[in-house]
C-alpha cells in the first residue's frame, strides 16, 4: 500500500521530444478528483527550451480561506531549478485561474496534492508548450534560441513587443535583449502600454531589483536610467537608427512584465531646422530694421521743424 507522501500512479513525465505541446489534467477531470492524492507532473525540454504552462480551468476544494502559500489544502505547486537547487515558484489553490507561467530553463515540476474531495469541484486542465521564442513576437530571433530579438524597419515599420511570457509572469533568472534597427536617418519611438517589473527605483542590485534598461549603443547608456516598479516609463525616442532595450530578472521574485508599442519614424534634418530658425531670425531683424527706418523717416523731419520755429 502506498503511503500518502508517495506519488500515486497519477504522476506523468512529459518530454519535449515526444510532443512540443499538449494538455494535461487532474485525475478524473472534469469529474471530482479523489482525496489524499499526490501527483507529480515532470516536464523535460531540450537545451534552449522553456516550459510554458497555461491553465484553462482551475477548481480545487477549499474549505476555508486559503492559508499563506496554500499550505495544508488541496493545491498545485510549481517548482523550478535555480543554481542547482529546486525552488518553489508559485502555489495555487481555490478556484482563481492562475496566470500563465514559464520556467527559467528546460525543466519544470508541477506538484498536485489533495487532502479532501467534493462533488462540486472539477480539478484543473492546463496546456503545456515547450517554446524557444519566450512567448515574444519579433521579426527575427538572434541565434535561434537566445532571448534576443531584432526589429528591423525594412521588415516592419511598427508593432508591439513584450517581456517573456506576457501577460503571464515573466520567468526568473532571465535576460532578454530587444534590438531596433532603422533605416538611415530614422529613429525608433517606444510607448509602454503596460509595465510591472518587480523592483525599487533606481533598480540596483543591492535592492534585488529586476529592471528594464535602455541604450543608444551596444553597451550601457548611462544617460538613461533603469526602470522598474509599476510606473510606466515616459515616451522614449532613440538618438539614431539603433536602439537597444534589455530586460533582466533575478532568481527572487517576478511580475507580469511589460508590453510596448514601437514605431520607426524619419528624423528631421537638423540642418533644415537650423536654416528655418536662421531664416526666421533674419526676417525678423529685417522687419525690425525696416520699422526703425520708417520711424526715423517721420520723426526726424518733425524734430527739425520744431527746432526751426524755436530759432525764429
């Protein structure tokens, strides 16, 4: 007889080389699941892949308000591996649909434990995907599996981009780079529509902050500060046709990340702007000079006449 702590036959091993995507459910779904069960779903991907989990139905027995961390109640717990250690990413209980999740590497473990059962609960249903694009849509992904994406003006003049796994929680311990390449004399304009990056401004390592960094170069651009927290960055425009955005998350916390709109636009010719300004000033000066000539042409004769009468 199996002990309660041992995994029951409900456990599954799901590997990328068998299927890149599919569905999995709690035992008996959509009928009520049995009490006192322990099911382990192990996901194993190839190098460079991430595991993405999207729950489409979630209904677990909850006799009272969920305790912190969903301890001692029917719950789903997600585990990932960070620096060789197995760490709990999230815990879910009750009937609120969890946000979409993504692993920080090619493996993920879902642990489902039950203590009770009820004729009114269905358990859960979820979709799994082994992905290499991090859930980011771009014109080009650099080197196939790296979290580096290139947006070229010659392929598309505008569009949207986001943090990995948006609008779900972004993966921990992840760096993603977004490179924008415009045509000659073009600039790229960035407008954020959503922004939630775990951290405390000015987003330093001392505060264990995740952050988004902007640069007009291939290296750090110190004139533009890092951004984190929930306040959206203001409208951003590059200095030239090249612009780079870096998203960095650590192994501690996570958030829903960001979504933004980009657009390549032709920049104004500085020499043209200067000529217009210069022409405007010259015209004003000329008008002023003409005005003074007109004043003197009327005032001076009147002064001479007044002096002549006084002398007479």
